[in-house]
């Protein structure tokens, strides 16, 4: 099964969990997103890989028309039910691929993507497509998990994410996102990076990780070198893994 079929299978089976997940439904990033979007006074916005619809809902409060796109039909249905339950009626729903957007050039004032790009096998193509459908001087906002710059932390973090969720492709370094954004003709305006704590138990439960895989992940992470455990915030109690810490980035760029 290729990565995109894995995405459909994994998120189709767990769609409702992503609507109700506190980690996806709330957070400082949604507040900051709202502030950034209000500054734009955009008329049209695209939310790529909407997931549970939380990003689209935030956009709907500040933009006249929102188009939300997702590859997984079950996810799109859950997002639509959620967004409509919140009273937002200025959102349309399109099934499609982030790397092959089904829209004309220069269609949107704003393009956003939240907690999804680590599933995309061709991140360069994704950013190129986002830039293509943006109007001149339009705004691109990307929010996603990133890895710290040291290669060892990159390797270990992506390894456990992939074992926990086969549809995970890669969490990138912030420097890699900056480069591909500028290579696509977008000019970086703002970047914020913050820590992102993960409860090990709920992190596994969200993806229905089998018990044997979960046990091996726990053993491996507790066995990481001390400096790695420090950098990734690994915390244990009574010999059991309770929490670790990832990194999260919000990037805002503009089409030249």
C-alpha cells in the first residue's frame, strides 16, 4: 500500500477521533491563525487537508468564502458535520490531493494547511501547488510538527512516528520548510516555533497502535541516550513512559 492509500485507510478509520481530539480542536495556534487571517482581510481561502475541520472553521470566521479539501472521504464528511454544527455556512467541501490541487491558478487570497503536511510524500510539490493557486500577494500559512535540526533527533523522532502511524511520511526541519517555501516563489514573513507535549498513551490510542508495537515503542524511547531523552522531553514514572515533547511550527509567507 503506498503512502496515500495508507493515509486514506488510517484517517478513514479514525476520522471521528480527529474531530473530537483536544489536541486538534484547540490550541494557541488556532488563536494565532485567527489573528493572522484577520490581518489579511481575505475574501477567499483554501484549507488543504482539513482533517477534523478545525482550521477551516477558524478561517470561516474571518473570510467570506472557504474551500476545504481532504483526500479521505470519511474525514471530509466528519469535518462537514462538525463545521455545520458550529453554524458556519460559508464553507464548501472538495475531495482532492494536496499535491495536485483541483483549482485554477490564482484562485485564492489565502491558503492554509494545519497538522497535515508530514503525511505528504512530495512536500515540494505541495508548496508549489499552494503557491500556484494563490493570487499575487496572497498569503500562505503552514502549521505542522517539525523536527529539531540535529540529524540524530530527526531520525529517531521520525522513526517512532512512522512506527506509530504508517501514514506518517516525514516531519521536516524548519530550515527545510523555509527553503522550499522560498523556492516556490513565496517570501517568508513570520515563523514561530513552540514545544508540543505528547501524552504517550493518547498519542498511541489516536492511531489504534497494537499493544506489541506500543510496548516496543515505549522500550525504545526509554532506551534512547540520555541527551536525546532530554532534548525530546521524555518523562517516565515507575518505569513507564508518560510523555515526550515534539516541536511545532507556524509559518506565514507571501506570494511575490
